C-alpha cells in the first residue's frame, strides 16, 4: 500500500521513469527498465523507448514517456499482435522473441513484460530487465499492479497538462479576439458636433457578436455646426468567437460601402449592400439583426431602417416614441431582399435609444423576462441625459437578474440631439 501511495505522486517528479524505476527496484533489487510502444504505429510495428539502468536514466515528461517518438528506431515483430491480447505479466526469452532483443537489449536473455492497460487497450508494455532472473508469479503480479498504477497516473498527468495548455491557449486567443473586437468600437469620448453620445458595450464571454459604430458624414462642415451623422447597431446570432468573427466581417463590409448613384438612399441602401456581400458560396448558418440610421440636422430628420432588430425609441421628455414602423427581415436570410427607409422628425434634446436583444431577454431568478414594458418605464423615468438613460437601463437589468453577468452580449446606445 505504501508503494501505491508513493506512486500517486509520480506525476509530481521531474523524471517519472526514474521514480518508477526506484519503486520497482524496491521489489526486485537493481534492474533496468524500458518501454515497448505500438501506439499510433502500423500493425506488427513497435518502438523501444525509455531505456534506463543504474548508470543512465534519461529525463522524460509524461507525454514523452507515454508516446512514440520520431527520434527512435521502429522495429517489426509479429509477436506484438499476440502481446495485445495478453493482460497478465509474463517472461519472454531471447530464443522466443529475437526481434525484441536488439540494440540496448541485445545483451539480455530474459525480460519481464508488464502489459499496461490504458483506455481499455493494451498498446504499451513496461520491460523489466532483472539481473537475478529470479521470477516469482506473485512478484510479477505485484510489479504489474505497480506499473499499471503508475502509468495510469502518468496518463492522467499528461491529459491534465494537455488540457491546461489548450485552456491557456484558448484564453489567450479569446483575449486577442476581444482586443481586436474592441478596436472596432468608436473611440471613448467620441465627439460629433450637434450630439451627445453615450454607449455601453459588454460581451458575454471575452468576445461576442454585438456591433456598434457611429460617424460623422459631414466632411465639409466645421466643428461649430451640427453634423450629418450615421450610426448602426447590430447583433449576430449566437455569441462567442464565431459571432465575433461575423461582427468583424460586418465591419469590413461596411467600410467598403460607397454609393453607386444619387438614387441610393442610406441607411436602407447600406443594409442592401451588406446583405448582398454577407452571403458566401456556402450557407453560413448565421444572420444579423440591425438598426441603421442617419440624422440630417438641417431637416431635423431621422431616417432609419431595421433588419429584424428590436425597435428603438425616441425619448422626448417623459414621452416615448417607438421606432417600430420598420419590420424587415434580418441580414443573411434572402440575398436579393431590399430594405425600406422610414423618417421621423426630431426636436432639440430628443434622445435616440437603441440596444441589443439581451435587454428584453434577460430573466429574473423566477425566469420572467425583462421585456418591453419594463424597458420603456426605465427610459421614461430616466433623466433627460443620454448617459443617465444608458446607466439606468444597465442598472435595471442587473437588479432584475440579480447578477451583473448577463446571458448574452449587451450593447446600449443613447444619442441626444441638440438641434
């Protein structure tokens, strides 16, 4: 039992095979070890690795210990297929198996073979080269137990290490995706003459499928005049890295848009363009909901188009106006679909509010959805300030869900129009 307890720490030793050898030495006296491995090799082929004796013991980590390597010779021997069927330990002689007794094993005449059962298969064997040649059945059984126990622990250690490496790689990749995704957002403190902007962007897990952008479209005006501007909020189905990639592709498509003629009327024309280029040769299995809008300060006209996205609002004091005329389909459903523009006149200090669907779908501990009614009340009760609207909605969601970790990506945007 004490030996088994020691073997539980085998993965914590810098050299696993040296520790295994010390355990087996305590049973047999001084002996040499090696491993036969046919994992991932063709039928009848094997490799001899991990050879060690009193004067020579290489350092192997768990992965190197358990798997074949390209650095060592591969042998051929028909006996391997018979070995795979034998679970009990046995002794093999040089006259019975000359293919095994080569190179470093050539000087030996008898070898103890301990089959190792991992994942219900026998594809590895520990070779114990006992100088005394004093082999007892009970000794073999005990050696087999010790060797298998050690190898199982080594296998678990190797799997744990591999899992940790994959997990660390995944975390680093998600951080990089998240960093790149945040580069697509407007700069903090973005200023467009004639408006006050407030927005909140929060991904579900490192990276997500929400998208938001806003830009001045008045290159010919100085900073003292209100600018014509455009904005877009979008939500890719699902969340995580795949949705983040789709959001990045949406951004790339948007940045290639240029009106082809004077008859094109954004923002609907922009959605037509994005939809056309969103399609690929194969079905992507994704679609995107969008609200895109422009504001002309000279006409005080908000023009908007909606692609399956929850409708936005205009907050005018305590009055709330729904932007719910547009009921067009999401992007990515029909390639030739064309969207429609809708206009609404704004007044000074009106606040445009748009958001992604997690606002409506956030649930309480009792599984009740936040919904439109609660959202509208929060917007109505908020102070006449875009930052207050965004903060109040975010706080209301946290209070309602009783957690600040929502089950999807969250984007909130409020824009106050000054003139």
